[in-house]
């Protein structure tokens, strides 16, 4: 039985086209979806649905030892001779301009705010020029030619706006890692574990792509307007997706008792404490300015308390406090003392003057010894080194969480209502990645 290639606009037939091999669709559902999106086909897949070798590059094949047969590699996606959308000739110039506009969005980043403004202005100019060229947006019954041109223009804009520049299905492992810090395996785990109880915001976006928007915001701190252009949705939808997924992940993470599932052994510290500060936008309110000003950082910050185990597991993240608060006060107020049990050992820096708070609960505090005289004794030096070797674990954990650029840049005041959830999520995501120490 002869096979036709299922790719639109392809004329390959198995019994007529020479030097062409036909491939079945993969059994993996995720890969099937990526193939269908790549070839822009909505057909149902059957055992007779095949794609010819004209749509795969030489790198997609493995050559046998005899050099006579080529075998298609796993996880590859058709990339050559794919179908193209045909635009009406009357709106071709406008289409090219809009495609150039889409192209200029790709290199946009957080440090190029002016470029983002220029794009919006360029888009407005295009709309104005289109209106001048085709007449009023409202069809006129007296001039049918203007009405038809306006209709063509509207249809073209809708088609171009549906052109999504980034989609989870198209991303390679390396690209996904760059945009989110996640491997594909970890991303699928998040979708299957946390996505099943998530209700989508936008009907045209998959759960995967709504999660992708949120993780891209965490990892790269992209502007909402940049994400809007990447995913072809309006800016309000992007905001809703980010807030909804942030709150959803926070709720899911809070159901996991990270404190009790810590896997440290008896000779290891379960609780290593440290504080860290996140830079924020300066408030216009002088009271808030004073409460958030950190003399240590010399700027306005939010401060949080982190507790991790000696294995690098993050077991506690406090709510945010103003940057002026001391380590002692944040420890006393955040609620962590209620979780620490009698007989446990806590490791901290010299700045944590909390020995009296822990002694009341029968908890042992281990901090580096203070100098008694010109220098430390040999015994104190050995003790200091041992503590420093363990304290570096919590510093590495904080550094891993701060690879999320949203925690490096100044947090916008517009994000203050969700700042507890954002920071908590960025830290707890680290628990699902490779541990920072192998003990």
C-alpha cells in the first residue's frame, strides 16, 4: 500500500518519489504533539500516518556500521521543508513589517527598557499606517472595497498575533535549561505533580506553557511585555498566569513537610541558620523606607531567615521582614523556634545572638568562638574551621536560590503582595534539583 507524506504542501508518495524514506509517528504522546505542531497539522494519527525523510536533517539520523542504512534518532522533530502560511498580496508589506517587529523582540532583556518602549511605539506606528492605507476600522456600506481591505487586514493581524515565538513543545533540553533552570524530566515532574490541580488562565495556552511563563519570570525576570510577545497573549493574561502559578506552587509546597522529611543522620546538623537580603524598589513612604533600609547592604531590602540541613535540604524559609531587622529578632519572631525540638543542635554565625532563646528549649547552639586576646587558641581555630565548613552549605543553598534573577534585581513594588510566595517558591524549587553537597 503506497504512503503519502502527511505534511501539508508535501507531495512525496512512497511508490513514486525516489530516495525518500517514510517514518511512523513516535509512540511517545509528548513527542507526537511536538511533531504535529512542527508540521502544522491537526490530523488524527493512525498507523498509516507517516512523514517522509525530506523533513529531517542529516543530523537527525544515525548511520549503521555498514553505512547502508540510516536510522532516525529518538526525540528528533521535523525541521525541514515545513509548510508556510500564505498571506494575501495586499497585506504582504504590512506582514513583513510585523515579522520584523517580532524578530526585534527576541534579544530583549531586563536591561533594555528603552528597546521595549521603541517596540511598542513601532507597533503603534504600524497600526496607524495600516489604518491610513486601508481606511477606517469600521466597515463602510458605501465603499465595499474599503470594507474588504479592512477585513483582510484584521484577519492577517489575528493570524500573526497567534504566532507564538516560544513554546515548551519546541524547546530543546538546553533551551529549557536556559529559560527555567529545569531539565525536561524535572519540568515534566512539576507538570504531572502540581499541574493536575491547576486550572488554566488562557484557553489557547497549555498548562506546560503557563508554567513556562512563570518559571521564565523567576529565572530571567523578564518584563511582562516581553513574555507577552513571546507567547502571543495580552499583558494582563501574563500577569494573571504568573500570579496564579506562583500562588498554586506556594500552596503545593506548603503541603510538603520539608522539616520532617529531612534525611540527616544523627552525627549531622539538621538545622543550619542564616539570613539573606533581597534588594527592593525604594518606597515613597518614609516609614517603609526606614523599616526596609539595611545598613549592611546600604540599600532597601527584604530580609528572610533560611534553615537548611547538612545535606543541603532547605527545611525552612521565613516570611519577609524589613532589612533593618536583626538576626536575633527575626529568629524570635518568625516561628522557627516552635519547630526546633529539645536536644537538637543548631549551627549559626556569630551574628545570631540567640543562645538564651535556645537554652530555654534545651537546644544546643554552635557558633564560631569569639577572640579572647590577640588571637584564637588552637582549639578555637579547629572549631571555627569545622563550623565554617558546614556553614558554607547554607551559603551555597542561598546562592543556588539566587540564581533566579527575580531575587537578584530590585523587586518591584507591584510584586510586594506576592513577595512571600515568590521567595519561598524560588528557594523550595532548589529541593527538587541536584543537591549542592554529596554527603
